[in-house]
């Protein structure tokens, strides 16, 4: 998840300063960046964000994003999220 977030223009090369609970908007995420992030996540994980999750809170932190992706994959916030392409599994639980 961190790799996707930090690959965006808003955070390019800043992975070391972004903790799981860092408020991404306070760290510089723009509305355009949030939309770009959503598109990247949908492609990477084979999901589609429903209207109810298109909120500031959903993209506010890596923890919140991971929980949303896990939910959309049919799980809860405390399990692995699976990339659509069968690549590396990412752990959804913050701090792992």
C-alpha cells in the first residue's frame, strides 16, 4: 500500500516520512492526488470504490486505505489484501 501511495506525485520519494496513521491530506495529498490514488488502487487490486467510500476519510491514511481495500475484497481490516495480478500480498493490519 505504501508503495502505491508514495509512487504518486504528491508523495514521490517520501515513504520514510509516511507512517500508517499519517494524515495524508495534512502531508500534502490533494483532491487530484486522491482521485489518482483511487484509480491506482482499483487497477492494482481489481476493485471498484463505491460511492459510499468516496470520502476524505477513506483516503486519509494508509491504515484507512488498507481497511477499505480489504473490505472491498470481501474481508475485514485485519487480513491480507491481495493484488489483482497475483503479485506480493500486502498485510492489511497496520504496523506489520
